[in-house]
C-alpha cells in the first residue's frame, strides 16, 4: 500500500493532506529518512513527527466512559469520540463502539474498527458476561436475586423473558448485576420491574476485562493478551 493511502486510512488527513505531510518532511522511517507519498513501506517502518503510526486495522480500545457522554456520532452534545485523538474518527474503516452505554451510565466501553471482532463480542452466542454496579433509589426488597436468576422476568413491552442474571448485594441500596445479554436499558428496566429506580449505574467488566486503573475519560489500546482475557472461557458468568 502506498504511504499516502496508508496515512489517509489511519485518519492522518485526506490523501491531499497526507501528501502535504510528506512534502513537509514530517513523515520518516525509523532512522529519520524522509519518506514520500508514493513510497510503499511497512506500517511499522513509518513515523509521523517522530512518533510511530497508530495501530493498523483491527485496533481494539478500552475506554472509561464518564457520565454525560453518548456513544452516538450524531449527538450534538459530548460524545465518547471527543475523548480520543481526533484522527481516530477519520479512520477507514471507522472506529465503532461495541454496544452502547447511555449518557447517564459510566464505565467500561470497548471500541474497534474490526467488524468481525465487534460481531463476535456482541453476538448472543458469545455469552460474554457484563458486570454493572447500580446505586438504587430504594432499598432492595430481598427477592430480586431469585427473580433475576429465574429466567422468567419479562420486561415491559417485550414478549421474550430475560436470560438468567446474577445479582450480588453490595449494601441495602447497592447491587452488582451480571448479565449475558444486552437489551435496551436492560439494568434500569430490570430494577423498574421490581419497583425500584437506578440512580447511578457503572459497568465495571466485560468478559474477563476490567477497568482496573483507568480514570474516567482515559483509554488504552488492548493487546493480544487482553483480547484473550476478554474471551477466556472461564470468565463466563464471572463476577469481580
């Protein structure tokens, strides 16, 4: 692949802008030798302003989404892409969120430009557990864990019961919920079905991946080891 196309696909600008980067001498090899727009070079052998290129297609990121941000690219307010380098929005293929967290939910959000990987993560048969911590408006009644684990709970306006979910009590108004599916506003609707209201909601884990030391608004590229943890079979149904 020619250098100009490589740079454009990674979001460093249009092909014209990538050509201008090269003409300005800002694109070099690891030894500082200037590269030209029509050069055919390996991804690992390119530097822009002395820095290695962003990852090639197949990138997977973990983001600690703060409250107040949406996962939509069309929202006029703050979106999760504002927390990433601007060029990440210009990549081809584009960088997409793996599922969504609503504006009022914080926590672990994955993003990728690999369509096959995205589908593998969100496909129902993946059975990946997702763990949420919920702060509730009212104390727990005491029967929620049994009901959520029964596989019989039917949400309003739906005709298919939810898959069994695990509830662990944190305190009288705090609960940790582990799901293996991802219906629209599922956690909030589950607690609404038992007469409660979620005041704060945070996702702490997807599969075998946890936020660990990421502060709100921070992100990290995930390596092969992290991907393996995401899909580790022994994480199915796990709770932190």
